[in-house]
């Protein structure tokens, strides 16, 4: 390890992350020159997350060569950190038996995380290659709905009877050999194995041995039902600054524990999902193959081409007006474009606020009113700019007035649609991030063209 | 508390969050009827985060009334959870002296968090009203750059000499009276007060009293320099599943500790920032006043109206062609619109991948190649659809061919601009989330119109 560090010019001070560009380059060079020993030497000290990053960044050919060299020496936890698309490749190279062996080493939550994303056929093969006991645990978790507490929780936890003392608990921990790798709270349970409270480890350490555990419980018990959606779990952890929470089944019995490191991944995932959906990218696809990416993005574009054609049909109604005043064709994209921008501003704020539960029945009307006001004011400002510019450009005051009027109308529509569409979709049980922007921009496009061309037809011809 | 719960129809089972719609309504009703005692009774059991949510959702009038009733009974930690805009209102109502008293109760990281966002004049008043010792600590943290480890860290921590035994450490913890409220790791330091390692509390609990702390250190020490940017800190915690990390100054001495609950807030904040910036909303403004919101959103719209006018000028070059074939005006928004959609897909993936450091020198060329390919393929599909539709609509095969050709060209440009612009901005030190979309959509607009109208001028006239 010392030699490896020296070899890539590292120093004694640990960098903030394990995988520096320098190290990545050195590994690539060793790989290119076929120096298997050197690859292993350089990779040795890497944390499993950094190893996952390294594997993600390889092209498919280098990736195969790398996995081949590292076979049998890879940290199983690396599998849980890989991007889904890359993981599929790695698993298919390792084969069901080797994958099953790796998965068996993992905590149950990581094992489920790896297995749940595999293709069904591969998933079945891997499960069959696992020891019966581990397999049963994983299958039980897989039976819970996707993105639920049951999928996220780990089975490995520390539970003790509530009547134990601090001393008894410490003695128990010193003698146990099957404790989880990491834990932050101990869960006190009653005789029915229902949680009665959690005790943060620091409370145990600062309390005398004779004190009973039930007397040092944390003030609030946050038990999470096993079917709770991960988004709600993330909100709970964020809101109450938790590091772990017990998971209970229908009868209130303790079945697992969720830890903050998994919740951090959920928060990342949910934020990324909203971002991608708003832009019409189904899910992050940076590591996905070309054809799969093309297909998934096309589904969004195919909706947009239909709405774009619909907008053109609307423009077509004003063919005669455009023929008479060509300036209309030149100016018309401005009104639609600004309406789209303003509508997107409004809907993005609404989508995020809905996801964070900041927008509720209580402040909804106030929020809509505010968006109408903000967009109306911006409409006035934009109308002044474009009215003067257009009037001066074409030397026609009436044309300036028409485009200014259309701009104000379209910005008000942008405020209304941008706030009402996400709220309506949410109420209808549809994720507002998925569909809001196509609805809103279609509306601002159509209203933008109709308002401008319509007013022009009335007042200019 | 029991009465309060019964009063709002709660049951014995704790809801996942403290603030139910039902409870919020009951509080509002009590507020409306001026029943101060009942408001206090209902609010009593709320967690400070839920209290902050409640205060955020009030309109400004109700908020004043509520703060007035709760004055002197508010949990200081609530202040740290409030949205910045709402916090300004609350602080100005409480006044400098009461705010200073509340801030003094907080851990140093929360105190800094509250104070750093206040207007400078108010900030100065609050600082002056604080006891000298607390004030010095806060001012020291405020001297570090915004969004750095120095701002994020808390001073309260547990550090012990590395040569202590587990037993000595536990005895020390039992006897200390000034421990932080919560802690997850103990930091072992050398005589120069430089961290030599961290020890997770669960390792202490499972180890016999006679073992030396330096023998149970966690395998990697992740010390964070005090000037590290919070985005890098978030990445470190996420990558290595940390719950806390020591912060060191220039000379390597331990000065504070960062805990995962603060990092969760940072992750949320950074994700939200990217989302908002991509849509041209400077920062989340749901709780901001109308005029401030209008101003901040207008800065984005004013850039967009300039680019929209530039696009119109470009269209103006083709005035003669449009006059001759009005179908061009009717169809031209389609090419620009789809180019914009496809470009946005590509740039969103790039912006997110850059933020997550998934896009590096190593895989950049491969990524750009992939985006060109994906957009080219989608361009072919869209070209087929729109070519046939337009040709049939206007009964002109040549018009269909022209729009199909323009679509392919514009989608390739969308792929190139969508991937190169964010990468270029990042390299130039500009946040790609801020400026990418205006660059990319302006390019796809201009290329869309020029390709379509240009090809039409060449082949149709």
C-alpha cells in the first residue's frame, strides 16, 4: 500500500476522496499495459465506493478487463454502490454463482438493493445460488413494495428488553458476536417485540451502569411502518435529524432498522428523479447504453412533437393574417418563448415545494395568488420592453401595442398554468415532475400564438 | 399533552410526522378565535422542525399573531429550521435581544446558520446582544467562507487523548457535564490536538475496558480542512457513509465536527439549487415576498427576451421566403421546439453528472459521442414523423424533406450544445446549472430556424 501510494505520487496527507484523477490514470495505464499485479496493487487501498466510481468510468471493454483481473478480490459492498446499468454488466460477467457469494456477504438492505434492480431471470439465478437462510431474508424484503421501508431496512440490529440496565446492555454488547457492522441507536422492545423507544449510543455511554434503559429513552419514538414510502422516510429523517429508525410490521413488531446512510442515497435519488423528470429524461442515463437511452428519451420527444404539431395547427388558423403582415411570423416566437420560460419558473418552484411538502391546503391559494401577481408584474415589464422594441423595429406603434398585450396575457397564463397544473396533477395522484412541463409549455405556446396573432387579426388588419 | 392529542382526534399511534393537517387546522382555528391558551396547548408537543413548518405556512398576519402568543416559549432550534425569508420576519418581530438569547442556546453550527443569513445591520445587532464568549465563537465561524466546513461545523465535540483506554473514556463521558447533545464518534487526538482517528460509539460499547482507544480506530480518518466547500463535504459523507467527520485548521489541529444531519440539509440545498438554476429561478422563493420574487425571476426573463429578440432578427432575414411560402411560418416553431427539448434533456444529464462528479476527463469524450449518437437517432425518428406529417398536410413532398433535414441538423446541434456547453462552463469555473439552458436553447432556436428557413430558401423557392 505504501508502495502503491508512492507510485502515484501521493503524499502522507489523505485526500478528501480516495479516487484522485492521478490514481485513476495510473490504474488505466497499468490496465493498458496488461500489468495485472500493478492494477491490483493500486486498487488495493481504495474504498468500495471509490472502486465503484472507478468501474463506472471505464468504457465497457476496459471494464471487462478490469473485472477479470480483480475477480475474487473485489469488495462485495462495491456492488451496492454501482450505477444500475453498470451493475448489470458486472453481474453478467461475474455470473450468478459469484454474484450470489458476494451478495451473501452484504447486510440485508444492500443485498436487496443489488438484487432488486437485476433483470428477473438473472435475479432468479442469483437467488437460487444463495444459501437458503440469506435467500429467505432477501426474498422476504423483496416481497415489500418497491421504494418502501421494507426494501430499505436492514435486518441486522440491536434490540434489548426495556428493563435491562445500562450495565447489562454494555455487557451484552461486549459478549455478542453477531452485531451489525455499524449501529447508532439501540432499540428497547417489550415482551411482544414491539419497540418502546430508542436509545442513542451516546446516552448509554454517559449514563451509570445501574440506570435502566427505559429511563434514558430518546424523547420521541419514530417507528416506521414497513410499507412506508421512502420519500416519507427521507422527510422524517430530515425533519427530525435522525440517524436511524426502527421499522415495524402490521402488528407493531420490530422487523428491521433504517440508517441515515441509506436515507442520504434516497434523498439524492429523489432529487435527481425530479430534476430528470422535469427535463423529460426518464431516469439518469449517463451510464446507459446508446439505444436504451435513445428509446427512453424518445418517449418524451414523441409527446412533444405531437404538442408542437398541435401548436402549428393553431398557427395555421392565422395563415391569412401572417400572409398580410409577415412581421407577425417574425415576432410570434417571442411571446410563446417568454411565456414558456415564466411558466417553467413557476412550475419548478411548485414541483419542488410539493415534493418538500411546503405547499399544502393551507397556503395553496396564497401561493397561486402570488404566482399570478409575480407573473403579471413580469408580464408588464416584458411587455414594455418588447412593445417598444417591436414598434421601433417595424415602425408601427399598433404592432408594439399588440405584442405587449399578448405578452401580458401569456405571462398571466404562465402563472396560472405553472401553479395550477402541478397542484392538479398531484391531487390526481400523478407525479407533477413527470407531466407538468409538457402541459404548461403547450399552454403558453398556444396562448402565446393565439393572443398575439388573434389581437393582430382584430386590430391590425 | 394528552388532552391536546385527544382534542385534535389523534390516536395512541404516533403519526410519522408531528404536524398533521388536522393539528394545523386546529391551531389555526384557535388562533382565529384568539384562544391563546389553546394555541399554546396544541403547539406544546410539536418538534421544533414541525413548529418551523407551521410558522412557514401561516400568512404574515397570522404569523405575527402566532409569534406574539408563543413569545418566550419557542424552542430556539426552530429558528435554525425556518426558511430564510420567514426567519427574517420572525427575527425582526422578536428583536435583537430576544433573538440573541435564542441563538445563544443553540449549538454553534445552528447559531451560525441563523446569523449568517440575516441582513448585515440586524446581524450586527444580534451579535452585539450576545454574551462575549458565544459571540466570539460565532464570529470566528462567520470569518470562514460561505458554504465552507468552517460555517457548517459545530464546536461542541468529544476529543480524547489517543492513549486512553475504553474504560477511561467511558468514565470521562459519565463524569463530563458539557458534552454535546448528540454525538456519534469520538475523536482521538495527539498531544498537538491533531486528530489521529475517530472511534464510532458502537466500537467503544463492544470493546472491553482495558483496550486502548488507538487500537479501535475506524480504518480511515477523514479529516476535513476548514475551508472545504460544502458540496465536497456532502460527497465525502455520501461516498463513505459517514455520520460525522472532524474539521481541522491549517495546522492540522481539530477545530470542530460536522454531523450527518447538517450534511443532509446541504444535499437538499445543493439539489434544490441545481433544479432552480436550471429553470431560471435564482433560489427557492416559495416563502419570498412578491416584489423580491418578481425581481429575482425577472433577471432570468430579461436575458431570455434578449435572446428571443435575437432569434427574431434571424428569422427576419428570411422575410421574403416566408412571404412566398406561409407554410414556413406555420411549421418553423416545431424544429426549434424539439431541438430545445432534446438539448434540455442532454444538458440536464450533463449538469447532474458534473455535480455528482460522474463526468470526468476520463469518460468525457465517450459521453459527448454518446449524446451525439442519441440525439442523431432521435433526430432521424422525429424527422420521419414530421417529414411525413408536413408533406401530407401541405401536399408537398419537398416541404416534408426540408423540415426533416432541418430536424436532423438541429437535433445533432442539440446533442453537441447540450453536452459541450455545460462542460465548457464548468471548465471556465461557472456553475453549469446557471447558464447552460439559455445558451443551449438559444443555439437550438437559431439553428432550428436557420436550418429550416435556409433549406427552404435553397430548395423550395
